[in-house]
C-alpha cells in the first residue's frame, strides 16, 4: 500500500499562451498532454479568474423488492459539463463560441467585426483545456464534442472585464466517453 504523498496534491493553472481551444468536429484529437495541437484549434483567449468548472452529475434509480429492500441500482442519466468565462471580449473566436459561428462576421476589430444576435444555432465543436499542475505536470482535457448549453448574462461595468460566460454540454463519442484527461510531466528542454 502506497503512503500519502504531498507531491500528488496540486492546483491547476492555465497554460501560458492559451488555456482553452476549440476546433471543428472531425479535427484530429490529441491523445497525450504534450503533443502540439493541430492548426485547426483556435485559442479562446484569457479566461476569468474563476477558471474552469467541470461538473459531472449522475442520476440513478433504485429497484426494490416486495419487502422494500434495494436489489438493483441503475444509472438513468449522466451529464458532463464545463463552465468558464472568456474575458477577451474583442476576440473573434470568443464571440463565435458565445453567439455561434454564423453570427460573427469579419476578421478582427481592426478591420471590423459584426455580430447578428438571435436565431443562430449553436454548433458542436472539439474543445481542449490546457492546465499546468504543481511540479511542471501538464494536464490536457480533450472534449471530442460539446455544444454551448448555457450562456451567462453579459455585464458591462466600469470595474470588471466584460465576460462571455458559457457552459459546454459534452456529448459521448463512439466509445461512450464524454471527455478524456491526459497528464504528463513537461519535457525538459536542452540546456535546462
């Protein structure tokens, strides 16, 4: 039996240079924590200080016999969601994630962006969430298919960054999995 080890206790920080990325469905999925993401992945920019919340909720039903004794428990539903707020309000990929790809036209704010709000259907995308854990361990969450299921109110105030808060509802892949977690110690570069 292994003893407790404080080295296994950690916190999750965003990876420098980008922490949440999305790509069209069908993009090749990463299968480890260190391989570079394919070019199709777009960086969603800075995420609010609240970070990312992964909620996994399961509902079950108990089957009882005539005497009221539980004889079987069956899972009736299982939901896997990720919640975060993008705070680079002027980033096209963030606007598209919140309002839908077809709602946003233009390239960037320098040349002009426009958003047509309402009547746009949310499309599923592949999402990757990059984190750095204590001791230089990289953690990559790969979501094969997720759709924005909830949008938080957008608040414009003098004191806070404008945030685009969303909840992603994960869909099961062909293997029945809603997301994958990969952890690996970051490789040491030569000269370090």
